[in-house]
C-alpha cells in the first residue's frame, strides 16, 4: 500500500519525474489520503537531500568524467503533475501541494542553472522554447532535445497568476542519473547510467558524507563502464560455456540413448554467463572505491570515515534487509586497497601544504 499511497516514483535526473498509475478501481479512504500527504512530504525531503549531494558530485566531478567520456548537460530541475494519480489523490494533491494537471516544478537544486535562471518550486510550465507542453513527458522531451544540442532552454511559466519567460543554460556534469527507490531495503544498484538508491539505504546513511560515498562509488562504476564490460563478458562467457554444454548434452544423449533431455548443461552455461554479467568483481569494487575518494574530495566531502561506513554495512548483521552487504562485500583486499588509497591521499595533501 505504501507505493500506492505515494502515487509516484521520482527519478532524480537533470529534469525527469516518472509516475505510476495506481490500480484501477481501488478506493482510497480519507485516512489513506492523509497518509499519502505525509508520505509525499517525507519523500520530498528525502529527494531534496539526495539530489543536493548528487548535484555536488555530478558537477564537481566533471574533470574525472571527461577523462572517462561520461558527461552530459545538467539543469538541476525536476517536474511532476497529478495526471496519473488516482482521482481522489488528485484532489488532495491540488489542495495540499497546489498540484494540477500541468507540468509543475518539483525541485530546483540550489546554485544549479535552473536556480540561477530564477526558476522556483511550484512554477507551472506552459511552454518550452516557445512550444506548449501539457505533460511531464512533453516537458522532458523538449528539454532533452535542447540538451542534446547543448542549447539554453526557454521556460515559459505561470507564477502567482503571472506569465513569465526565463532562460536556463546547462552546465556540464557527469552523465549518470539518480533514482530514489521507495522501499526499506538497504540497497543500491546501477545499470551503467542510472544509480538506484533505496530510501532504506538513504536512512541508513548517517551523514551526507556517507550518501556521497555511495553515489561516488556507483558513479565510478558507471564512468568506468563496468556494467557494459560485465554484460559483454557475461554474454561471451555464456556462449562459450553454453557451447561446451551443448556438446556435453549431445554426448550424454548419445551415451544414454536419449534418456536425459538435451539442454541441461547448455542451460547451466547460459545461467553462468548471466551471473557473470550481473556481478561486480572485487577488482572493480576496489577501482570504484579509489575513484570515489577522488570524487568525494573534489566535491568537498570528507573521506576519513568512508572505510568505517563500508565496515558498518558489512557488520550490520542485525538487519535482514541489508542487500548492500551481499552486492558490495567489503573484503580484506578491498579494505587494504582503500587504506592504501587513503594513505596516498594523505601524502598528496601534505605535499600540497608544504609546497
């Protein structure tokens, strides 16, 4: 029911919000409407916190991402509307958040291009570059077209009953996006571009530095193309192992006179390849750790407690929702590599002060 009450799932990118239609025919009581308002307010606070940290790493890490060919324009704005909410939620959204069917600004990141242009939360979007928009998707599409050409975007808005036109010019940032996932597990994942962080992990983090450690680590995986590399490796591995499996299946069928069905060993091979594609090697984890320290420092975050954070993740045996412990195991090799990176960073800082 929690996802239904929330009514939408934010994707914290340069300017994207996705919505999900609740089940048709579901009746939402007044108490559930009130719960939806409370959950939405909590969500917005979480979203603003996550986006604030993400913005610093995304833009301050531009030099690193340029070297990895992993850059994209960034505006620092997000939108929402009530178009895909349940009808009873549309009414409460209008009364509590002044949210109508028009695309409306949900978040403006402080000091971002959108903020510098004068765009504000709750501004209703009427036109993008002189073309009328009626949905969040329309708005996103028009902005993406301008972003692809690295062009400024003209926003015609309605604010306090007055029509205004404001122009925002994008800045370069790392190409990754970030998604806040609405569940209580302690989990993060990435597909090569979008970093997923659950609200459970966001609340597990005890400081913005710990959030920065997570984002920076996943951003490094994206910039280093680890997901793509693993997909290719897994595909090739699956073909090779699967081919051996086909030969084994054929031989087994000949020896047994066809008693065993062909496909057993081939299936094992393909499963092995799929597993290879989905996993992250310890060497990739260590490389992402090293790069994340650089990204954090560049963004102005302290890195002294990063090791303690990953150890806390690994030692958190009391929480059976801690998927991060399994997906990013903090091995002894990973610990030693991070300690070495911290020592090298300390020496660099000392040398800089002595110059």
